[in-house]
C-alpha cells in the first residue's frame, strides 16, 4: 500500500510486472480489480520475492533472493514511474543464514527480513539503519 496515493500495488515474482488498484485501497466494493500498470526497471531475471514502502512513502525496499535493494522518491512522484525509470541501490547487509528470504518490512529505524523454512521456528532478522 502506497501511503501517498493510497493505491495498493502488487509486483509479480517472475517478470517484474506491476499491478495496482484503480482507486484508493478500501474504497468502494469489498473487492477491487488490479490492473497492469508497468514493468519494473530493476527486474534482472531474478525473482522479486518481497517489497515494502516506508510509512511516509518516500523509501522503497525490493527483496530478491540474496539481495535487498533500496529506492527513494519524492512524495509528488508516481511510484510506478519511479520503479520503471530509477536505479536502485543494492544494500550491503549480512544475509546470515537466510536461505530463501521471502519477506521484507520497514521499521522507523531499519528493516526486517524473514525466510521461508520447513522448520516450525524461523528466525526474524533485523537490520538497523546506519
């Protein structure tokens, strides 16, 4: 959910396709149709497994297997335009034993990642902003 436009975005794991709701998330009926809005520039034949937008809408994290990439935008910039035209910064972070990192989420002072696993307990990793 983009806190600036209040539109809901979905990115495909394969292909880097971007879909979004046509209206603010939660408005109207109980269901909303997602429409194709573009293809991400950063898709480089690697699966995009997770993404998150900061609470103020100015920072974006893109999680791939083995890497996390960072993008920033001004609040007046369309998120699809940013994802289609801007380069990202690959974050230098310690992957630890994260075999299949499948999620990423912002906090006020960093971000979390979580892996997929067959075990009943899965470590939640935290990375502080520097």
